C-alpha cells in the first residue's frame, strides 16, 4: 500500500520530471500486472518526462519510449525501446535486455568454417564475410526450438535440466555440451529432467558478437547456412 501511495504522490504533483526506481517491485503479482497495463496510458497523459528504472526487460518493452541499458555503472545501449531490443549494439546490452538470460555459443572462424569449442564444424558458411578469429553467437529463449530441425536450421543435441511450466508457455532449461540454454515454448511441455532432446536455431534470428562484445555489422542469412 505504501508503494502504491508513493507512486500516486509522485504523479499527482504534475512535475515536469518524475524519477521512478522500480515502482512496482514490491506489489503483489496481480496488482503489478494490472498497473503494468495502465501505466503507459497514465504516463502519456501526464506530459512529463519520466525516468523509470527497472530490472525487467518486459516492463521496459511495455512502457516503450526510449531505453538505456546499464551494466556495472556503464551505459551499454540507448535508443527507442523496441529497436534496442531487436538490434542491441553489443553483447552487454543484449544480456541486460534478455529475460530469460541470453543463450550464447562461442565460435571460431577459420576460413569458410565456423568451429565449436569441441572442434566440430557447423555446416555452411555461418560467419561468411567476417574476419577469422573468435566470435560469439547469441540468441534469446524464444528463438530456440525443440524437435527435428527444418531446412537451414542449426541442430544441437541437448539434455533437459528442468522445465518450468506457466500454463501458456514452458521454459525448458537445457544442457547442451558445455553450454546451459533456455528454450521458451508455447503451451505445456512436460519434459522430465534428463530427457534427451534435439534443439534447433534459425541462424537468421541470432546475433553475432566479436570478442570485444561489439555486434557484427551484418546479420546472418538462412540461405548462407543452408
């Protein structure tokens, strides 16, 4: 109740600048969801500049406007919220703006080959047009799917660690070699721990980052890895 009252007091003053530090953090789940739906319209009516700090990417996407991502006191990205989410300028910004955590895969570019840490070569010219050296492939949970891979997809064998079922969707945590990934699947998927699964990724949806964290200039094309 105190947090709700504090939020109302901050807005009723009709100040030109309002600073909000995780204003919904201590509310119960149902009320938090209701206010998340109401706040964008409420903020738009005030005409004020609102600086809203949150640790949840979903809140930033819901509020829209412009978003700044911060990591260890350093600005890692800034721009229109949807654009920053779709096109993070560096690995730090992509990690901050991903929930569940960003899935990552280190690669080594050698000529026309993209090599995994265990020495296996991925099919096709995965990093075509990029210089030789270490790179990192990164993708969000909703970009990783389970089941037989379609043409042009990259397939991985994994083992289920745990499955979180929310009802409308399932978060499947996977052990894929030396990496731990999360796949976000629509609906209920009751996969037991230890179950062997095949995961696949459309490389055209993934990000590629250099060793220093900057994002590669060009996006992957599914045709290039088919």
